[in-house]
């Protein structure tokens, strides 16, 4: 694939890839943008090469997932070496000030519930519902078997439903939660 | 798609729309990456430095390994080495006590030992004097009793008893 074709494909999936980077980086925008740029750089320099074994979107998402994991490890190492206190702090959804202005209450609840899910389950749900991939494609991106992806997907749905219901009950309000 | 799945889908699509509002535009992002790629390819120094650092680390590791796990040539010279092809006759010359390793095998933690003079006894005598290092485990407490012929008036049990002729100092006090 030449550079023009690559550029066209990357442009086509730019929004989607940003959304996937965001979910791989715990919704930290700066990190997501960095990961996206690293991925583009890898593709342009030929470190990541599309060989046509899966769809371009699936392949791109798999590269993003691996790059985000590498970045996460690198940051962990950096924190471990230079900032032990930050290492001990629990990881949680990072809320930026301007985000809160635009988010509805329901979106915040869904994001918090998603952040509480195990990573694999969150990834499976995100790929299927957010990016509208099939389970087989999600399994390719997650680098797991189809059966394993299905298990993560089903468990994730169940757990997310529980979390949303708990949130609705504890609040005492009637929100349009999932039945 | 089932009803709960459809509701999940709607929720996630709302999140997606919101995320896409904040997404950076493609053109500047890609231009930045292209510039970065050009800078990356025009500076091969980075590659050279990486290679040099890897080579240095390898050398350092090797030298540490040699220092701790290998003998120095001087230490190797200090050990008496008999070539394996040379057969020592059993009766005519005293046997070599130290078992020497084959030259091809690496020796770990071997240190030069003080050279002992070989005994002048024949090999048969040496074999007859050999004792197992675990021989003491075979010794029993009553071995001395079983190996001797008992005699009248002699006892292995040593206990003090008071006979009538002896004074009992405890009673007098």
C-alpha cells in the first residue's frame, strides 16, 4: 500500500481510531492523541505493515491497542523509577474540567461503569457497541479466540447492566438505564 | 439485536458522538507525523547510538560473567593438569588423588588447592585404608560391648553403690 492509499485509509478511520485510542488510554485525551500519532508514525515508517489478512480497520485497531499497552507499560516504568507515590495511587477514570461541561449525567454514569469493568470486558463491549465490529473482528483486535471474546462480551454486558442498575437504585431517580 | 443490546448500542453511540466532537482533525495530526517521520529518517545517529548502547551493555554483561563465573588463566595454570591420553600405570607409580576435569568442560568456582605430595603406598593399601565419609552412620552405641568377650567381675555399667564397710557421710551429718 503506497503512502497516498495509506493516508486515505487513515483519514477514513481517523475518528474511529481516536475513539479507540481514548478507550485504550482510560479516556486521557493527551495520551490518546500521543498514541494515535505514534501509530501513524509506525505505519508511515513501515514498522507496522498492513498485509491484508484482516480488514484495515481491524488491523489499525490492533496496532492502536498494542501501542497503547506499550505506552502504558512505559509510563508505569517511568513512574516506578521516578515517582513512587504516583505508582501507588489507584488508577481511575481521569475527568478533565472541560469534559464535565459537555457530558450529560447519564454519559458520566456509563463512563464510570465502563471504567469499573475489567479491561478485556470493557474492550469487548467498546469494540462491539461503540465501533460496531463483529465479535470475530473484536477477537482479532483483542488478540484472543472467538470463544474467549464472546465470554468477555457476555460477562461485560452482565456486569455493566448490574452497575447501571445499582447506580439507578442507589440514586433513587429514574434514569433511562438498561433493563 | 435484542432489546437490552439495542439500549447498550444507543448509550455507546451517544458516547461516540461526544468523543468525536473533541477529536483532533486529521490534517494537522498527519502533517505532524509526516514531519516527525522525516526527522526520524534523516537522523540515523539515533540508530547508531542505540546500537552502541546495546553493544556496550553486552560487553559489560560478558565481562561481569567472566569475572564471577570463570577462572582466570593464572588460576587455570596453578592446577596440575594431566593430559587425558597419558595412562598412569597402577603399580609402578603412585595414583593421582585429585580427579581432574576434562579440558573441554568449563570449571566453575574451582580454586587452586595447596599441592599435596602423593603418598608412597601402593594402590591396594590405599584402597584398604579407604573409609566412606558416611561410615559413622553405621556405628551403634553398643558396638564396644558386642566386640569384646565379657569377663567375670567386670562391668561396662559404671555406677556407684554404697557397701556396708563404707562410711555413709550423709547419715553422720
